[in-house]
């Protein structure tokens, strides 16, 4: 770092010298040379101007051609339908590129029987409502589209406001996916949410509840597990939908909790050291097998199993494994209007095996944590859903005072109204049973409002 | 001699088996599937991603659809943003280069029909679910059915030139059937001609255009926005003052508002199947209009 700064200073000094030197040393002889240069520049500018004018002229001609063509098409269509149809030029251009851009805002207001200090431990998700008062949960700018016949690409920027009122910008995701590799293969690369379980890859505005399940905050981190890497997915030639994912990502950073994470963080009394990746064995590896079945015309099911392996920073040679199973069942009425009525049930169970401290370390131990959440959502009439979620998380050893490892239960009923496809209002009640707080329980009520601007939000299964 | 006969028979069998490598056609709706089946016959194997009983705007990309699109040779879509909510992520997951937009395996039927209800001037979502490209419910005009069949026959011929004759032949049959049925439907609905009616959603303008009746208002105050007590009472006043006799709606919309309007004004209600497959009896594209005409005539519209 220091060396780099030094280099930068030297570079700046040299550059300044080069710029100033001619003016200072050769001021007298320079006048003629400068005039010559100016003349050359002028000629170059004229050439450029001519060049661009020519190009602009050609473009205008082409545009006129397109307009004439579209007018002709419109006339033909009008003749066919005796109805004037005039596809505008802008819609034609928009049709060529499917670049989509959207802004989503998610805000919460509410309060808890716990104070703001305690809430930080209860609402562990980075996008959870976590203040008595108002929380800007997530403001997300999403951009994406088709790059060429080979690639699609997407980027999601997150804007948040921290405790000091400062705006934080994060490159949440930026990745490409291949469009048409042979044999059902697809490669994804960049910065992206790890395909582990069902909920980890979902963005907060598509969640069915106002906050992140406890076990996901604990094992996969408050921001969800995401990092830089690549994965390959194989759509298998089975009669039912069956897909295998295998990926490798960097194991370091604040969004890779449970692995190398961030120096100074603490897990089960072990402080993370500044451990860097040394080689390929220090990457985070992930695998997932996802299956989908139609149980009937109206009931479909997803069944998945996932695993993560990677190094952790409590020692120089310590590793973590996380395993998970997920189930999602959805019923949608055969005569659904706007997708309603429907009922869905989602469950994920996770186990984490965390080797803390090197073998010769006196504090060496194996932490074994597990947790689950199960949630049901009932879309009882168009635009209205009622949900109920149960969280459970627990860990080995004496963890009663540890907010990230104590035995925790949470029951969350909620009611959501979607005035349109682009907005929602949600009221959620949380009742917590907690070991680490003196009251041993907490109650909270959150009101959530969301808006979506721009490109159409997709209805994912 | 018998040996030759057996050999010849076997050859025929092999030939017929190999020619049964049918094109896999996947459609977003059952209407498209019905027309593709009529034109494609035994040369195609057609699957629809959504059933005709559901609102096709609001499908969700089920995992089984990923496999269907992955294996497809030809994907037929309604287009005009009808499937915008669920087809793009499905196409991405299905990773089938053949049926990506721009390739011969992708056919957007909205490009071959004159779309009504195109919005010019500035629009925003405060106007509800407005389709800027035009109203996508164009299959409810039987004349558009012919245009769709023509586009499908051309594309099938392009993908499978060996059977072009069969596709063209079945297209001619389709057109002939339409030519013989359309005058009967128009005659059955003659009394409706020029009459003002109300529709639940802005989805029946093509039907109105084909059979020349006037949709003067919708139950939904804005497309996709549920009616409120205030909007319904305004509608009651309009039905009375304009003497509107008929309300048209698709089966997947809620019936309470229609019942209320009927109680208040005595307006007739016709629940029209909007798609092939809306009821089990509607199997072909022609069945659809038979059922629509029957529902309209029995509701007192003709």
C-alpha cells in the first residue's frame, strides 16, 4: 500500500514536470512551434468535423429509410385492419435492445419491546427493519439484459443508510450468464448470490416476510452469502426438472460469513484473524441439486439439497461446512385471477460444522449449529396474502449469552396487500423467544411499504 | 414375391417411424397450441405452458416449464408484453439457443396481426396495467386466428421444409373452416351489432371489433385495478342512463362486482371463455368461438 502510494506520488511529480517543463525552459522558441501545432490541430479538427458530418448525414439517411419503411408497414397494417397502426421509431429501437432498468425501494416503520441496541442482535439481516422508528431497508437499482447471442448480464446496486445517516452503496451483484451452451450447461460468473437453498438468491423485495430468517442471518450472513466467482449448472436429461450446480467463489469478505469473513469478527468466542486465501483449496466451494415436480395440474414442488465447503479464519488451517435441504410447494387455483388464490409452503433446514481454532490451539473446538425456518403463505384473494413463519436456531455448547448462537425461536404472522404488481404494504408481528436478553422474549410490529419503478418485475415460481 | 412384400412393408414402417421425429412445439397459451396442432398435425408435438383456465398474464415459471422450453424446437408466444412477467426468466433458465428471440425457433405471433389499443403519447403506471405495444388479447378475433395460422404454417415450413405441403394443406383446411363458420357466428350475433356493452377487463376489444358491438366501459376502473365501491356505483349510474344491457367477463375474474351490478340494474351477464381449454369441451380454436357465441346468445345479447 505504502509502496503503491509512493509510486503514485512519483508519477504525479514526473507528469507535472513534463507538463510545465516546455513552458518554463523553451518559452522563447516555442511560439513558432506552438503556432505550427495550433494550425495542425485546426486542420485535424476540420477533418474530424467533415468526417462526423458525413457520418451524421449517413445516419440521417438511414433513419429516414427506417421511418419510410415503418410508414410503409404502418400503411400496410392500416389497410389490413382499417385501423391506423404506426410503430414509432423509438419503440423499434427499444425492441432491439432489451436493456432493462428498475428501481425498487423498501421501507419500514415500527417498533419493538427491545431497545435499538438489542434489536441489532435480534434483527440480524442487513435489510431487516432494525430500529424503533424508521428503516430504509433496501433501495435497489437493477439493470440487465441480453449482451449478445452468447451472454445475458445483470447488475444490482444497493443503496442503504447506516446508523450515522450516511449513504452506503454496494455492488450487490454483477454477473453474466451464458445463453446457449450445449448439453444443458450454463455458466455464471462475476459477483453473485451463491445458489444455496431457496431464499439466499432472492432479493429482499421478493421475500414473503419483512425480515430474513434467523438461521440465514447466522450462517449465510446478514447480506446473504455472495462473493466473486463462477459456477456451472447442468440441466440434466431427466423426465422431471433436475439441475446440478457447482461453483467456486472467493471466501473472504463481509458477505462470506462462516468462512474467511472479515478480520476482527467474532464467532463462538473465537476472533477471526487476517487470514488470506493461499491457493485453490482456500476458495469457497458450493454444490446444489435442485429438483422440480408437478404433483398435479395445480400443485408444483421444488426439492433441493445444498452444500458449502471453505476455510474459516479462526485458525490457519480451519474449515467450515454448511449443509442444507429446502422444500417449496405451491398450489395455484386452476382458475387463478392475477395469480390468486394460491398457497405456498417453504421450509429450509441448515446445519453448520465449524472448526474453530487450529488443532494445537488450546481453544480448539468444533462448533455445531443448526437451524430451520418454515413458512406458509396464503394468497386468499387477488392482491392479498396472509403468512405465518416459524424460525428456530440452536447451537452446541454453552451459548446462552451469545446473540448469534443462542437458542432462538420466532413466530411471525403477517398480512400483505399488493395494490398493484408494483407496490405492496405489509404488516408483520414478530414474537421472539431469546436466551441472550434479560427479558427472554421480545415483541415487534413492522409496517413495510415497497415500490417498484421501471422494468416489469418477474413472477418467479 | 411374399418376401418382397414383407421387405417393402418393413421399409415403409421404417420410413414412417423415422418421419415421426416430430417437431417439438411449445406454446405459451392453449389458443396457440390449438392452432399449431391444427396446422402441424402429426408432424408436430405441441405442449402449452399455461392452461386455458388461467389468466395468461400471471403465470409463474414452474420448474417443469424449464424442461419443456429446453427441449423445444419452436416456441410460440402471444407477445405484446402478454408474457413479460414470466417468460424472460424462463427463457434464461431454459438455456435453449434455438428458441431465443431472434432465432427461427422463436415466433412472436403479435408481429403478424394488427394490434388494437396502441397507446400514443405519454403513459405511466398510474393508468393501470396499460400495454403500450397494444392490447395482447388479439386471438379473440377469428380473423386474427387465420393470420396466426398463416404465420405458424410459414414457420413450420421453414423449420421442416420436407413437410411444407402438409402444412400448407392443413392451413388451407383451417381457412376454409373459418370461412364457413364465421358467417354463422356473425349471423347468430346480429342482434348485438352496434349495441353498447360493458366488459370486466380491457381484453375483449378484438371480439367487439370482429362482431361489431361497442364496449363503452369496463368494470375495472383502470386495467388490472380492482373495482371499488365508488367506481361500481358510478357504473350503475352509467348502465341506467345509457341503457346498457350486457356485461361480458372472463371466468377467472371475481363475480361479486358483476352480481352487484346485476342486482342494481338487471344487466345481463355473459361469462365468456377467453381461451381454448377454459372448459374441457373447448378443444379447437373453432370450439372457442362456438362457446363464446353460445354464451353471448344465451345471456340475451342476441
